[in-house]
C-alpha cells in the first residue's frame, strides 16, 4: 500500500484562498445538513509541557466516504522562535476500507482553512460596503486572514496591531507588496479598531484585546485566536452587544472562552448563540438583519474543515501529480 505525502509548499500551491473559501462553504453547509460527523476534539495538556496536543477526527458520508484525523500541537511561544504555533499532520482515510490515503502538513491546512472559514463568515455577515479592515495579531493567521478578507470584500485600507510593534510593521511591509490597498502598522488595539468595519482577532491572548467602546456600529468581527474555556479576545460588553454566530454550537459551549466567560458572569445565556455559519448558508437562520448591528463570528476550527481541505488537496494533487508517494 502507498500513501501520498504533501508538504507545506505543495498544499499552499494546491489550496488557493478563493478555492478554499468555496470548499469551506460547502463543508459547513454539509455539516448543517447532517452529512458530516465529528465529535468534540480531545485535548491533551501535559502539566509540564510548553504546549498541548489536539486530536480532531471527522467523517463525511456519501458515495465516496472519507475519514480524517488532524493531530495538532499548539505551542504558543513558537512564533518567537520563527515557527508556526500550530504543528502536526492531517491523515486522510478511505471511508469504506479505512486505508490511509494521504498525510498532509497540518500547519498549511490550518492556516488556510481557518482564514477561509472567516472569509465565509465575512461574506455572509459583513456589510456589503465594509472597506476598512483591522487585524489584531501579526502571525500566520494574520497573513492568511488578509488574503481571505481581500477575497470577499473590497478592502480600501487595513491596520495591523500586535504585541510587538516590530512584528506588525513587518507584516505591513510584506502586505504592501501583495495588495493594492495600504496596510498600516499601529501601536495599540484602540487605534486599529476605531472606524474599522471588518475586524479579525488572531492572537494568543488570555484577556480581552477588544473593547466595546472601540467598535463601530455595523462592524463585523471574526474572533479566531482563543481556543480554551479560560481564554478570550473579546470583552463581555462586545459579546453581549453583538449578534453571535459560531462554527459549531457544541464546540462553542464547551470550548469558547469568548462565550463561556460572559455566560459564567451571567450576562448572556445559550440563546445568545444565534446559530452556526452553516445554518446561515442553508437559509435555516438569518445572518445580518440591519446595517448598524455588530456581528460576531467565534471560530474554534472544526475537524470537518480539515477533512474537506485535505480531501480537496488530495484530489488536486492527483490531477497535478504533486506530492510524494511512499510505501506504507
């Protein structure tokens, strides 16, 4: 038996942002229709380790069913070492025989598909005339989110803020060679957020970096950085004021500090989660209903997104004869 191994560079070439946004929309709609299955991720947190490991399985039914398992290690200090905070692999399996089909670099899959899902949410929830983008964070996700936001809205200018101004400045300089709109590095979150109508938070923060008084009416927020019940990026007042959507309700109610902390404070309840992005896609629930409301998409990242991205890349690699086949 042979399996196909695909590295980061090959995945980045085979999974352009525009195509990935379409793939993610199809996957989220399929999840909302009950065609995809995934349990909650299992998180391994050794008490003396510098990071954690997540195990994320998923299954897609249909004529050619597939299984996937992402094994992802999250080490928050990696960016200071010049490495992606997310390290791991996505394994794709035949859904009828269980045979492994492909092994893919998880850093590339995660970076692209996470931003693509935010692109889906922004396309659905942001105002049509949203042109000013603010990104909090300057790591891998900040870079892919620039591409995603530019794919779904006509961005006229962007501001980037990070814990270290030098990191924000470096991202702004890189982006200046790739995009037609100006990207400015700013010193603090308030400066980045005021007047923005599209916001991305892609940080490793444990305390809120977004405050309600900095958010304009009509803004859309993609909160993608927090991934544990104890960590959040968005303050309670913003969450309470916003129409809240999630990638998966079960995941948000078990893992999303941005929801759970205001809930524990008694400010919001389960009904504050209006629904899943996939439900908006299939017209089960409404998205934005007025130009002045604040919309908030809390993204945790789903195994079905990894499965869909991996399956798409696998088929594209077969067409392009990319990757390396190895005996297994």
